[in-house]
């Protein structure tokens, strides 16, 4: 279910429906039984979009610790700027 909720969060984020996206991200985190690919990465991106940079960095660092290449690349880009 966590993957489904993550995908629904991404859908609503893309439509600019941030309240719904936030609810589905919360449901995704609440239903995690095993690591979900890119969940922390996408949530970090969502938080950056909402200009919640410090919280976004925390989730991005979680994704980096999981070894997700997208997160590593994004964090390196942030550090370069």
C-alpha cells in the first residue's frame, strides 16, 4: 500500500493539490512495512516545493543513506550551489 499512497501523493503534487499530496505521503509513511523506493526522496522534493527546505533536507539525507542515486545527485547539486 505504501507504493500506492506514494504514487497518489505524486499525482496530487503534480496537480498542485498539496493538501491531498501531504495526506497521501503521510499514509505512505504510516503503511511502510519495508523500504519503499524513493519515498523519502519524493517527499523531500515535495517539501522543497513548499519551501520547507530544512525538513526537505532531512528527508533527502534519509534517501541518501538508503543509497538512492537520485537523492545523492540532488544533494550534491544542492551542496554545489
